[in-house]
């Protein structure tokens, strides 16, 4: 009885069928398409190789004898550019070569005698496609692990939490090829490989008694909104439940990964994309662990290093960092300048406008300093109303230009308050540690204990003296102090 071919739904597999017999090629194509496979036909080895270079085929059904190149030659060439595709060799002549020897020597997965009929061919095809699926999963897992290893240094570098969240969102969506996704993280304080598809998602931070707040988002999600505002009720309930339990959810249509360090939940990642297989799930769990540690470390770093009111570095951080910059200036023979600024009449602002007005003035000062300096400059709050700016590789004249620019921006800045606008003014002192002129022999000597600490104290002292002079001359101005200088290197 002739076989009747009935096309089923797509299998998702692509097969390259290579045979120089047009009748066999057409009949076999119809048979395979009836199983839901996409079939690309070739009548020669060269044509088959061209198709294999230009498509993502899963299986090659290859005739042994064809004009121009035989099956062995096609396989040998194929393995030079694609070691993973599964190959089943077909023959119309029994016992041309011992099948086991052929399988081993050519690294192919099947050896089919055409005389055995279509059912046997479908059996070999199913076996080859199952092997192709397993190889694909292993390859994807290896690539996923390589991806995680590659992005891990970016996760753990020092950076603002919002930048970290945006990077994690892009990496997570890349692993899932997700279009809709967000990452929501729970902060401890008040601080809040490019993806292959356009990411729709977000990252959120939350205060202790509020809903998760999106802090990085693309697509249909919007930063600054809560997950309750961003998700449908059913999705919101699922995400909230997974977050509270601290357990991941891998559904067909969505993936929810709580970010957990021990018993502490720091956030949750959500994507409108399912994890396709157990290897995908394991990769996502590894990614979640890395992301959790990165977020927690960044939050702890910000809590320890940043002043909570002004969002510039705290004094403790500055006192450590200045020693690092002085050592760098010593090694590189580059100047290091310092600006010390004092917000004029903060006490009067507190007394007449209230301490909340004084806080707003300090916050504005911190914001202006961050905007007016370079990425490698260090801005810190040195005291109640004092701020310090370290300017690496900057001579005194350039430091004065930076200081004057800051004072100019401040003079044009007002803080809006319920009882009216508040004008800001500041005084500034600048000091410089010029490049040293020590000889190579001098540099080989051992430095005395506390050498760099002494240089740092002198740099601060000269900046403070210049600031005092600016105050004495009437405020809202900048003065330059005496050069700090390097202590002699004793033998």
C-alpha cells in the first residue's frame, strides 16, 4: 500500500538532504516534511556544503556516491567548519564499507541502506535529531557558562547600583533571549555582551515597607514605578509570592529568579520568557547567585563609602583614597591637586531657614561637585559643610580652573524651598603636590614609615590654609595655598 504523507506541525528541526537522484530526493523530502521537518535539498556535495554554511541545520542525510564529491569527502570538509551537526550516510549498495568502521572513522551518527525502506529512514532520522538536540543543549550550556564567566568581572567592579542593575538586566535577557524582563532589588539604604534582542524589562529597588521599585527598565516597563503598577495582577501575585518564598519559578511563559544571600532577599529578576530546558535552569541559577552577590557587595560598598545625604564619598573613604592617589602620583611622577570647599554661611541657613533647608543646600552642593568633575576625580564630604575634591594628574593652574568653574555654577544655583529660593555660595582653597624630581637611585631607597601619610597631611593643611584665606578675604572666592611638596628621601 502506498504511503500517504500528511503534514504535521513543525518539529523545529532543519534537515539538509543531499542526493543526486531527483526522484529519491523528492520522495524523501515529502516524507520528512510530513514529519514536520524543514528540508533543504542538494543534488551534489558542493551544493550540500553551501547549504550547510548558510543555514543552522540539525541533521545531514548524505548520499555516499554523488558526482564531484563522495560522502566521505563531504563529511571531511564539513568537519572543518561544523563539528556538531549530526550526519547519516545513505547508500543504495549494501556492504560498500563496514558500517561500524565508517561511523568511527568519519565521526558520523548513522549509516542507512536505502533498500531498508522509509520506516528505517525515519528511525535513523529520529535518532539523529535526538542526538542533535542533546549536542545543542550541551553546546548552549557551555556557551552560557562561558558567557557568565565573561560578564562576571563586569558584575563585580565598583559602580553605582543603577548601572549594575542595568547591566544585569541586559545580561539576564541575553541568556533567555527575552523581550520583556525586569530585575527588582531590595536596597539596604536609600541609594538606589550586548543582548541579542531589544530588551523589555526593568530593575527595581524598594524601601523596607514599600513595594519593589523598578530601577532599570526597557521596553514596556518604566523605571521609578512599582511592580504593582507595572505588572498585571496575576503576574504581580506570582512575582511577589516567589520573592517572599525566595524560590525560583520556571514557567512556560515567564521566569522569576529571587536574588538571595543566605536568608537575606535583595531582589528579584522577572522575564516574560520561559527556561527551555534543565541546563537553562541551572545556568540561570548560577547567574542569579552571581547577580545577588554583586548587588549585595555594591549596596554594602555604597553604605560604607558614600555620604548618605550628599551621595559623594564619606570622609573615611577619602582618608584611605588620598593615600592611594599620592602613591600613584609618586610612581607616575604626576602632580596631584586638591580643592577644599566650604559652603558659605550654612549655620545662618540652618538658623533662619531651618535644618531641612541646610540639608537641601548640602545635597545641591554634592550634586554640583559630581557634575563638575571628571570620572577619575574623587569628591568627598570632609566635614559638616566642607567638601574635598582630589584631582589626579592635575597641575595647580588647571585645578584653579576647575575650582572657579564650580564656584561659578554655584553662584548661578538656587535651591527651591517652600518659603522661597535659597542662593548658594562657597569659598575654596586649592593646593598642589607637584611631580617630584627624585632620581632613580633615590626611588630605590626604602621609604620611612608614614611617609605618604605625612605628605597627605601637608596637602590637606595647605588647602585648608588657602580656604581660610578665601574666607578672610570675603568668601565666595578661591585662593591658592603654598605647594605641599615631597619630604626628602633619606638614605
